[in-house]
């Protein structure tokens, strides 16, 4: 788990060498690479808490490895899958550093980068547009939280 800011210059150099600037696949690859360490840490901790007796009982009852994974372990792991999905969504929704370095074309901006671009373009004069734009992002998070 390396701090993100320690990797900015090497990732920029790699993106330049591979001609991967303004490439959404490369940005997604970076997001996945930095999210994997947290995901492995959380999944390992969760899986260590599951009793080995559950696996043994399923094998005694006749489950093969595939059935053990999908019928026993997957339903037990739904809370950690949901937790990690929420963490990944929040990270991708609020991440700004990599999108500022890797994305220069406005059609590839992430939400945070587009908000920054919008607010910097409208800071002179009318403040209503900046307030509306910031409330749109907050209301998105509020409505996602309230979804039944």
C-alpha cells in the first residue's frame, strides 16, 4: 500500500511512454491497481472470520468446489462484496489527482475533474452556478444513500 502521491511522477512517465493520456482504460487500470490492496486486505480479514467448519460441512454434504464457492461462500461474503463496492465507488467518484494528470480532454473528465473545471470557469461573477453544481453532486450522494 504505497501512498498515491509517491507514484504520480512514475505513472505520468508510464502514461506518456505508452501514449495512454486521455485513455479511459489506463485510468481504470490505475484505479483498479490502487484499489486492489485495500480489497485484498478487507477480503482476507473477512474470510479469516468465516469458520472452516462451514466448508467441511458442505463438503461432507456432497458439495464440490464450485458449489462450495457459489452456494456457500458467495452468499456469506455478500456483506464484504457490498462494502468493497461502496468503497470503490466512492474512491472513483471523488478521485481527482490521477484524472488531473492523465486526462486533458474535456470529454474524458471524471465527475470531480468536471466539477473543478466548471467551478474554475464560473468563479468570476455569478456564484449561483457554482452552488447549484456543488448541490448536484451532494444530492447524487444523498439519493444513492436513500435508494431502497
